[in-house]
């Protein structure tokens, strides 16, 4: 052991003499290599973003409500045009808009309209005005467990259930008892705070100024909301009507207590009698061109609109 | 009374001891049982859709049918890339710790850093990946950024297991080599590494299993909800693309996609779980095999 | 010719040794890098607008309110703490029991099998655990406890317990194994039962290792993300009991970061939560490291 170490040290010392000069050279070589590495990395990336290669890439980010719709579009468009590959990511309307502003996505899906400030930001960043398309409509349904005897609610009642300092916390305060819900507590199921659905429900039900009551179960996805309501007799939740299953019940909603209540469906959405319905937007930076234009046109065309209907939303053609 | 005769006292003590043993045994079983029950139940739920087609087909009809091919491929890309990055760094770090480092403050700090790196929450790794690779290094959300994040996260796995296998090479091997005039590096390359290569492989296998299962670190650095890729094409992704991944896919179809038949998320979970467990089983079998043929 | 080849191989050797040294300290660089980059993203808010008292003592988490944005994480800290506490209350006794059983009672063959099974338990990905919590445990808890909702502290606690058991078992088992056999023999020679030996001799002798195991278990539970995101119900409230839903620090970042505008206040606050999490786990790991080092020094002395 000792001898070994000794040997090694000797060798090291001998080596050092020869090496000192080389050390400087080699470190500069390494630095050079690293730079080349970075450079080539960057160029390959831009090449891909320009996508002059075999496949054109369209990046599509935004609303979780629309992510399934966007996925269905992407899946079917791959069959129509195999030259174009579409990446779909969710993350929420805010993310989609942010990505559009940053230039990291081609299309932003939004379940709310872009704010003026956001439009300005996009223009400042890219020099182009964001172009808005309405792709269809979505009605936000209020879901309860299928055993729940409740049939309708007014917007005011919903606000008292969901809003900060709201007064309704028990089902009995709405005059009902639900079999299987012994605690009588209203289990509020909501969405996480940056989703477009969360923001739209707040705007439509609570008003701009009022916040949600804390303690709601803030689910990550719309499907999780419906699934939770389905498994939980005490629960109430909101989600796009496209997420309905036979295991849950959708309530009719009236504008004010005592007024006529409407069910969330295609007719009432088009007639604008159902109070919590919203348009679904798609934004691009500037007038879309080339592959992007073809894609957007296809989405607005008969095939794309059929998919809107199939996905549980209300198409423009209805 | 005979000095070794059983007393009532010792009998009760014996009974007590049996009880205690039974209790500990039950506690151990209570840990194992859920594992078996869960896997059994998930297999049962997944059985209707589990097939080779499920692995090799893309999701269809709004992810309500079809398979998981793009996710499976994405996971393979991420895992391989992270291994390519983490393996050399990890092995070299282990060589440094075991062969070069003296017992000083630097070594102690490195050891502490390795432990800490292993203990950093996965979501913090995600924040790091987002801040460092996606934004700062300008890689954007891509396979590259995601696999680098995974590589940093799984580095301790490789360092720890390689260090163990290096330490298992007897000192006498090194001394013999030094004494015939070989340099430190020659010794490492010709003697130490060949004698510990199998232990390193175990570390790589473990890294793969760890990287394959992670969700949080790739969520913000490169995993997408959906991407249409050609079925059966192994080169469908570019390193600068985003990709689907099994773990992310399981998360999205169980929280976001409506109307998915229950069997599909269960089958996805089983594929993910199965992949990870099979890889782990490999590592364990390999370890047992190595122990049996150890020559020193 | 001979000379030149020697020179080249020396250059290569020099480069490789250089690379090895760099890689050697890479772990330090990465830990530092993690702190730096997470801090960098959160720094703007931290320096200018951060109100630490409100941040740590307010339960009001309204990051996207239109009228009045509030960033109080007390309820979320309480969520993380409650789930971790419950997980440890389940995991520590079971892990100790299992470690003692594996190390002291069972035959070598069975020992191998049990260790492999526990390793499998450790390998299950966290998103699969979350899925189990969502799909299997949720209906079970509603049925068994007649709870209004099955995504709660109990659900998350059980799952985190199962997730942290392997690490606690393996470290505790190592610690028990490290107790010299002479201790056991001395105790048995005095005529004590096996239980007395374990309780009075082994556990005190291995207590540092057991403590380190528990600490690492706590670290694992606090840092776990996907499982708690899916299993705890994700509700901002201070829980009154194990059947209440909560939200954890990790889940908050995972759920909200993807939907937040880059560089906005909300985004920066999420990174500050990241710094907070990093600091907690750093301290826990540091303590565990010191405790384990304490054992080594002790062992070196004896």
C-alpha cells in the first residue's frame, strides 16, 4: 500500500514537469470543444424549429378544457396530412398565451379570451397582432352525484356555495338530503387556480371581484372533477359538459332564484339561455401561413367541426 | 428442583417471545401484502386491453382506445438519453471518490452533496430543469432538457452503486499494478474497472428503472399531453422535440381525458410498473449472480 | 515513435484525470446549481415583494385572485406536515418491526426474499402510487370510514407510508446488522429473552441508524409529489382530522406551475416554495448525514 502510493507520487511528479505546458493547451482545447458542442446544439435546434426537414411541426399548447379537442384534431389531422406532426400540451389557457407570447408555441388554445394586456405583450414581443378564432362553444355543467335529488340551482346559490364568505355549506340548507351523504357537508370540487375553467367559472358565477372559498378540492383535470363527483355522494363540481358520464347528474341552472332554469346542452348554449357557456378560442401570432393555415382551416371546416361535436362541445355549424 | 427444569416463568417468557416474533412477522407481511394485492388487482383490471397491440399502437379516438406506443417510445428516449449523460459522469465521480479523493473536507462535502442530491424532492429537480435547461440554456421544452433533468436526478444512484463496486475491488490488486510501474489511471483502467464493471451495470439498471418511473421532473421540461408519431418507427422523435412519456400519460389519462375505459389507465399503470419491476428484477438477479461468482 | 505514443497516452491520461476530478465534484456543482437556478427564478419576488410573515402565517392562498392576490402557505405547510406525520406514524413502527424481523428472526433464505420484495416496493413509481390512491383507495376509504371523500390525509398518509417504508427498513436493517454480535451473545448469556435483548440492547445500540432511517423517511415523504397530488384531494385548508382533504407544498408546485405565466409573481412564488422545500430536505439530509457519520466515528472508536 505504502509502496504503491509512493510509486504513484513519483510518477505524478515526473509527469507534472512534462505536463505543465500541455495543461494550458489542453484546457483551451476542451473549452473549444465545449463551444463547438454548444454551437452545434443551437443550430440543430433552430433547424428543427424552422422544420425545413421532412416533417413540419405545429406546436399547440393551452387550455386543459380544449386539450382533448386539440388531441382529437391532431390525431385525425395526422391521417389527413402525414407531412405535419402536431404536439399537443395542456397546462391551461394562461400557459398557452404565455407560450404564444414567448414564441414557444404556434397555436394557443384558450377557454377564455385573451386580455388586452396580453394582446399588447404579444404584439410587443413579436410585432404581430394575435389572430383570434372561435372554434366552438363549451357549456360548463354543474355536476352532482347521481343519487342527489337536487334538480336545479341559481347562480346566486352557486355563488353562496363556492364564493368566499358564502353562506351555504350544508346540503340541508338547500332543502335536500342525499342518500349516502351522512355528513351533510357540501364537498366543493373545483379546479386548480390557474385553469381557464376556474377563471371562467369565477367570472360567470362569483363575479370578477369575489374569490373562491378556500378548502375546495382543486382537481388537476376536468375528468378528475367528474370522477370525484361520481364517487362522492356529498360532492358538487363543475366541468365542461363534454365530460359528463352516465354516473353523474348535470343540474339545470337559472340566472336568478325562481327564474326558469336551463339544462346544459347544445340548444341552450346556442340560444344563450344557459348562463355558464363560453366560446373556445384559438390564437395564432399574426395571420397564419402555410401548414399552419391549412391546419386551422381544416379545424374550422366540416371535419374539424364534426370532431368538436364528438368531443362533447358545441360546434359552430349547429 | 433440577437446575435446568422449565419453570412456569420461563414458559410464559417463551410464549411471550413467540407472540413478539409473530407480531414482527405480521408487520413485515403487512408491508408486503399491499404490494401483491395491488399488483394483482391492477393486473385483473388491466387484463381486457393488455396485449402486444396495446404496446405498439398509438392512442386512438381521443385517447379512448388504442395503445401507448408514443408514450412508451418517449420513455425509452428519455431513459436512454439520461443514462448516456449520467453514466459517464456518475462513474467518473465514483472513481474520484473511491480512487483519488483523500479523507478531507472536499471529499466529505462531495459525499454530503451526493446524499443531498438524492434527497432533493423530484419537483425541485423539475424547477431546476426548467430554470437551468429549458430557460437558461435555451433548450426549450424538449427531450434533451427533460433527460438532462432526469440525469441530474438519478446521478446519485449511479455514483453510490459504482462506488460500492469499486470499493469491493481489493486494495492488493491496485498495489500489485502500481508496483509494476503502472500509473494511477492505467491501474484504474486495466484493473479496477474491469473488476467492477458488473457492479456498475447494476447501477445503470437501477438508474434506468428510476428514470422510467419519474413524472414530476419531466412534466415541465419536455413531456407533452399528446404527439402523433408513426407506429413502429423507433426514430420518430428528435432530441429537440417534446415527447409523450408513460408516467405522464398515466397521469393525464387518469385526470384529464373523459370517457377512457377504466382498463386503459390500469393497463398503462401495469406497463409502467411492469417495466420498472422487471428492470429491477434484472438488477437483483444480476447482483445475486455476481455474488455467487465472486473470485476473491 | 515510441516516445510520441507515450506522450499522447500521457495527454489522454491527463485529460481523463482532469475529467474525473471535475466529475468528482459534479455533485457539489449540481446541488449548488439547483439552489442557484431555483433561487434565480424566485429572486425577483423574494427581494422586492416577499412578505415572509404573511407568507408563513397566512392561510389565504389566492394566487390568481383578480381583486386581491394573496400568497399565504400556512395551510399548505400544514397539509404537508399532516400527511408526513401520519405517514411516519404508520411507517416507523412497521418499518422497525420489519427491520427487526428481517435482521433478527428470519432464516437467511427468507431474508433474501423479503429484502427483494421490499426493494420492489421501493421501485414502484410515484405516479403509480398516486393512481392507486385515486382509483383504489378513494372508494375504499369512503366505504370503510363512511367519509364524505376518500382523497384525504389518510389516503395520502397510507401511500406515503408505503413509499417510505423501504428506505426506513433498509437503513434500520443496516443499523441493526452493524451492532456487533458480541452484544447479542453477551445479552443472551445473561439469560434475557430475545425480545429483551432487542429492546434493551440492539435498539439502543443502533439508535443513530434508526434515527437516520426515520429522518430520510421524513425527507422522502415531504418531497413526494405525484402520489400526494393525486391522493390527498388538493384542498387548501388546515385539516381537523385524517379524513379532511389537504394540499401539500409539492403538489401546489406541480399543479400550478404549468399554468402560470413565466416570470409572473405567482410563478416566482412557486419557485420560492421550491427553495423552501429544498431547504427543508437539505437540513433533514444534513442531520441524517451527521447522525450516520456519528455512527461511523463510534464504530471506529470501538
